[in-house]
C-alpha cells in the first residue's frame, strides 16, 4: 500500500443554501457536514489530511481544530483551483491523494476504501467515484467511450441534451496519483459556462496524455449525495437518521417507530432500552440499559442511568440516576443531578439542583437552586422560592424531611433531617431536625355566617 493523503474541499460559500451559516457547517443529525466527512476519512488513517478553506475559514477551523491541516483558497475559482491550493502541503509526495467534498456527509469510510482499492488495483492515475442517480440534474455526468472507459466528466451546466440523459454521475470523490494530480491541475482552464477551474477536467487531461483513468461505481447513490440546498439537507438528515437508528437497533435498542425517533450522531444508548415515538436524543447524551423513553421526550447532553423511565418530558444538561421515574410532563433544567430511585412526577420543574436517592416530587412542584437529601418527600404544589427579583438563593433539605402540600420554602433556608413542614406553610426560617414546623394562619369558622346575609 502506497502513502495516502486526503484533500477535503470546504471553501465554498454554499449560495444555494441561502444561509448565513457556511454550507459545510450545516449539521446533519447535529454534526456539521464537513465533520462527517473528516470522521470517515480519519477512520481510514491517512498520512496527511488537508482541508481547503475560504468562506468562513475561521469558523470551519474552529470546528475541525487540529484534526486536519489547512490551506486557504482566497477566491473561489472552482474545485480545480481549490485543490491546487493544497500543493504547498503535498508537493513532492509519492502516493495516492483522495479528494472529497465537504458537502457529502453520507459518504462512508467503507465506500472510500473500496474506491482506493479499485484505484490501486487498476494502477490508474485517477479513479473517480461514480453512482447512478435517479435524477442526475445538477451533477457532473460521466462520459464513457464505446468501450465503456471513462473519457471525461461534463458539468450539468455545460452538458448537451444528450449528455444530460446520462444517469451516471460524478460524486465529487476521486483518487489521484499525487504527482499527476498537481502536474495536470496546471493545465486546467476555465473556459466553461461557470468560468471556473473544474477539478473533473483533470480526468480528460490525463486520458488525453495517454494515462490510465478508471471509475468505481458504487451501488449506493444515497451515500454520495452532495448537499447544495435545504431540500437535499433534509434528505441527508433523513438518510443519516435511518442509518443511526439502524445502528442502535442492531446494538439491541428497541424503537417503536424509528421514523419518529431522532438520535444525534454523538449520543449512545444501552441495550434493551425502548425508545417510543417522538423521542429526540440530542448532543452527547448517554442513555443506559433497560430504560424506557418517550413518547414525546427530549433529552439533551445528559446522562441517564439504567432502568430509568421518562415519558413526555424534557431534560437538558443533567444527570439522572438508576430506576428513576420522570414525567409525564416534567422539565429537568441544566445542572441538575438526580439520584437513584427518584420520582419526578407531572408538572414538576427542577433547575440546578441535586436530589438524593429515593426522594419524591410527584406533582406540581418547582425545585430550583436546591440540595435535597435522600428519602425526602416534596408534596404536591410545594415550591422553593429561590429568587427575590434580584438574586438567587439556595434551599437545603436534609434526608428524610417531609415537605407538605403547597409549602413555600423561602430561600436561603435549611430544612433539617426528618423535619416535617406542614401543608400550606410559608417557611422563612430554618427548621431544625426532627421538628414539625407550621407557618400558616389559624383557621376560624364563623358559625351561621352565610345565613345572616340573607
Ligand atoms: C461538483 C462537481 C460535479 C459533481 C458534484 C458532486 C466540479 C466542477 N463539479 O459540483 O461534477 O457531480 O460536485 O457533488 O467539481 N469548493 C471549494 N472551492 C471552490 C469551489 C468549490 O472549496 O472554488 C468546494 C465546496 O465548498 C464544496 C465542494 O468544493 O464542498 C464542491 O463544490 P460545489 O460548488 O458544491 O460543486 P458542485 O456544483 O456540487
Ligand atoms: Ca456540491
């Protein structure tokens, strides 16, 4: 195996996206398109990976960091011109250079590997990855001679009606002999409809110079889809979603309706977990085994331990323990840590709080900026009053305390171990351990009161 290098084209603006976000940074299943490409390339272990950046260079560099080296294409004069910029980093190298576009997020390492194998087996100077498209409009077409050998690639905009009937398309991914690539790029002109230096012209130039060019046709057109507009973006999202869902189902996750289950590229899910329709797992969420999630739940950048049940709820940036029951209609906001065997019931909101093992807030509560111990019962309608309009204050509830219905705990306040706060109390002072605290107006009954009014 000779040395292998990769050039990833990511300098275009992506005019057809009509977006202030640079095209290759548009996410597919929450991962920027160009990151998908770099991940697949990285899996193959290239010696050098060069990204050509231009529009939005700084933001693209921020995304890719030191995963690749960079060259800048100051002016976007076409894909051939873009590759030429990489010469400074690849000049004099002996080996195979794979060129890929940053806007083909579905391409897999497996397919790139097959292209490389074909290229090396054929001993070609260039091998283009092609596919049969049902609707080839917009793509460059592969023009073959009467023997079926690749002659050249013609861009859609430059193609004749007859050429436009060709369904075999240029996927925009190629293998080149490194030295031949940079030698031929110097001969590429821009005499075409778009006035651009086309990388695919290298194929024809090599052919005319008597060099061997080859094509590897993948049976998976969908992998090679180039995302140029929002419609293609939504199609890519769908295909990637299906791919991710199939992966997790093969790992032992049950999905009641995969079409309505959304899992980020970076999330992980344990076996025997059930995901119900309308479940959306965002970001770097980690879900354990034997969980039951959904329907209609959203979990973002959180950790959920084994055996936890979450229905119709929203959880962000939090950690949830084992065998916890959440919902329906609970909202766990950032920086919350929920212990094991906890119950968070309907219409309960938790914010920036820790809740110890076995505690319960089963109905209609707000718990904010609080530290709650183990085995605490936070009854229906009880709330922590953490905000005075200016500052936030902390509530501490120690193990075994019982907070009665509709109690208001005015923070800062501490409720001691095993203390009992009577229903309806408004607590402004600390409650000692084991105490009963009642803080509410005494009831008076005025006998026959209503009768006197008649
Ligand atoms: C390109 C191919 C076409 C192929 C299609 C596959 C050319 C001339 N055409 O067309 O044959 O069927 O891809 O998806 O190559 N870029 C730069 N600098 C530039 C121009 C483009 O870095 O000056 C980058 C873009 O950011 C993008 C990639 O190159 O990632 C492809 O460019 P794009 O304009 O999308 O090319 P297509 O018109 O799709
Ligand atoms: Ca494209």
